[in-house]
C-alpha cells in the first residue's frame, strides 16, 4: 500500500517544476528586454554619430 507521502511527492515535483519553468521564462523575458534595450541604445548612438 502506498502511504500519503508517496502521493505527495509527485505533487511537490510538479510544483517545483512549475516554479522552475516560471523563473526560466522570466529570465528569458528579461534577457529579451535587455537585448532590445541594448539594440535601441546602439541605434541611438549610431544615429547621433551620423549627425556629427
């Protein structure tokens, strides 16, 4: 017979996995934000250099 703990483990694993996936997705979004901000900054710098 399975104990209650055996039933809890899969739930905990799923919960941990969900948290892990959420943080991974957030990190990717932050990286995308940083990359697009960086590109905008570079574009601005290039634009200002062209005027000089």
